[in-house]
């Protein structure tokens, strides 16, 4: 599709490309604003933005706008799309732009324009009779929007400041094909069924309680799942030559000033006083890792050094942003810091990329990679940033792994590779990251002795694969809809005695399974067998074992699977063990 740029040029981009999707949803936000102004002329337009899934626009209505009004606005949007307006771009000087906004009563637009430099030309995009100042880009014609739907209404403070007026934010989604909207709505319905907050409680994995907003409570089965992930993580890292460390949860404020977090991340940090000194609870583990590195002299022969850490971190997230395990105030970050020479840099980046691939494919995830470059608010020299960014490029290019570019979205201390995994219903989640850092080793005075006897600064990689254990667990719950692979299932086998008199036989089977290393439990309730089977299926247990008179007499079990071939028939307990262990490993 054709993309209209700020300078009036036309370029081509598909909807699946980031810039194509941005232009498509940007234009859709303008169509929403035009529709609102057509239906409710006295409304004031504030701001429209493209988000991960669609777009939103904020308005000040002169009445109480609610969900019931969405249908009317949506129908007006369809008329605008059908009218097939070609988009045009033009510029005016700041004075004329202010005059136009004042005449139209657009107070919020006027406020934004007034904040711009006097010499700046103001760009407007026009579709039909509706024009709005905007930097773009936009698609060339509204008729390319073949399907649109308004999803919800929410309150939002102007510019996100609680001291400003509360506006009405309308969320929407649009696509170049009607079938894509149908698929998206189906995905949303499926996501509701897979909601990890509901399944987490139902399956006995975790709960979120008012007594600790944003702080997960893991239940016994949740701890089994969490520890299985941690065991897997530790085993992989041992094989890859990582040395596990643990650093304090709270450190002196001065450390965070050296690292730069106090300047760049302060609003997300918790602080407290200890012995009349200010301490910060760590939002990440890298400064502690730097101190560990500095505990002894290092030689070039020691490098690379790979420190891994399952660091308990705390971040002061706003209450409105909390969401189950996906957005919490306390989590375990699967962190690691690699100290290396320049010559080792490409190989170490590639080793991490391969490790990420091993982990994601283990869980059945596809993924894509983004390379993020220097943000405006950052530290370090242009030379270091250019060198680090090129190193990430070279490592990926040599592996023939495609990646997209995210200009200006790197960490404040270095460029990064972000890994976005795709779950079973098509949603993407940013989990893994590789961040290349020249700055912290310099700020902390980290050194190693080179082959010439001189002192040098190591280069540092910050990296995570799960991202956080808690969030990854939430993703897995929804990815599998609670039906974990056998190796991850907190309970792998549920033993269902036909009646109480077969309990001794079932208890004997339980001990055999435990000796074999299989996680099993007995349903001892005095309920009908059909009820117990349905309950075990609701609990997503991979194997159900039924034992009654016939099985006890034959020293066998009857096996049922949660999916597929439900009834596997009567088998020896040794066969069951083989099935489970084969699925496990």
C-alpha cells in the first residue's frame, strides 16, 4: 500500500511491516476523530496514538460518552472509509496554525502548537473536509481501511498528568481485509478463555490479593512450575559456562547514582533509609554484578566471564498498569552479565542468541528480533554507540537472522536486541534482550590486564531470556491454555480409585510413580468416577489413571489422556511410566 510522508513523497509498505501498520492505524485514528466531529461537532480533539494493537484517540465531549455511543461513531467511520478520501499533506506557519485551532475551538491542539518553536512549520494531513496537524505517516486513501471496530472507552488524563483534565479515550482496531478483523476478534475471545489470572487461580498456580497489589502469591503447584523453569534455566546456564551469583536486594543510593539508574529510572524505584543513609531496592541487578566482577583482579585469560543471577527485583509500577503476572511490582529476573574483550564480543552475542533460540523452541515459540538504537536520553560517546550498534548488526548478519530496526529505543547505556516471541494464538510478547554496554564498566572502573600488561576496560552484555520468571509463567499459562507439556505439568498423573476399597492399591501405585520421579496425586474424594475424571480434565492433568476391581486383580491400570486418544486402555504400571517419561524428556 502507498504511504504518504510528511514531505509529500509516496513510498510503499505492506501492512505487516511496522511502518505500514503505523501509517494504517495512524490514518484510522484520524478517521475516528473525523467521525466523532461529524456526529458530535462540539467535541474537542486532544490526541491520537498508534499502540501495539490498533489505535486510540482522546476527546473532550460535552456529554457523558459511553460504550453505547461507539456504534454510532463506528458507523460514521465506515461512511468516511467508503467515501474514499485521498489524503493530502500541506504546511502552514505556526501563527496560522494557532489561528485555525483557536477558530475551531481546538484548545488541546492549540496548546501543543504553542509549545513548538516559532520558526517551525506545522504539517497538516487532510481527508475530505477534515484536516489535522500531524507528522504522519499516513496511508494514501481511506478506502484502504476495509474493516474497523471500536473496542472500548476509558478515561485518560490529558498528557497522562493526573493534575490535568480527564478526557475520554476511545480504542479501535482496523485492517486492510475483513477476514483479518474476524481473526483478531476470534483471538480476543480465545484470549479471554486463556486469561492467566483466571486459570492461575483455577489451577492452583498463583493468586493476586488486595493485601499485596502487584505482588504475586505462588501456591504449591505454582512453585512446582516455577522451580521446574528455574531448574531448566540453571541446567542450561551451567552447560553454557555461566557462574551463578546472588546480589543484595537493596543497595546504597550512591551505587545507583554511579550506574545512572537514579537519574534515568528513579520514578520506578523504591527507596528507604538505613542507618541514616538512603538505600534503593534494586529494579535490576547490573550494579551488583559490577561489584562482583571487581572483587578480584581480572586478566584477559579470565575473559569472557559469564555471571548469571536470578535476581529478585522491585519496580514501582502504577496501580492502573498492574495486570496479573504480566505487570507486577516484584519479579525474578533471569539476568546475566557477560564481561569480555572487544575481540570476544561478536561470538558472545551469538552464543546468547543461540541460547535464546534453544529456550524459545523448547516451549514451541516462534519469535522475531528488533535492534534498538541510541535514544535521545542516553549516556556515552557517539563512537561507543556506533561501535556497539555495529557489533549487534554484524553478529545477527553473520547468523543470517533477520531483524527490524527500532530507531531511538535502546537502553540509556547501550543498543539492544529484543526478542519478541509469538504465542499459540498469534500474540507477541517481548521477553529476551541482549544489551551491549560500554558505559557501566567505565563508570564503575572495571578493568582487566591485557596480554601486554596494560589495564583495559571490559565490555559488558546485559541479557535476559525469560525476561522475568513470573511474566514468562503468565505467558506460558495462556500459550498452553493451562495444558502444560508433561515435563512442565505440576501434576503429571492423577490417580482415580473407583471406590475407597481400592485406595490401598492406588497408594501403592503412587509410591511406584514417585520413585520413578513422576509427579502424581490421588483423588481420595467420595465422588463418582465420572465426576473425578471431569475434574482432572478441568485441572489439565496429562494422565488419568483409573483403578478398580479388574485393575487390582490384574495388577494393571486403565490410562486416559486429557486430549486426543482419551482411553488408552488397560496397561501395566511400567508402561505408564514409560509414556510419562517419554513425554517428559
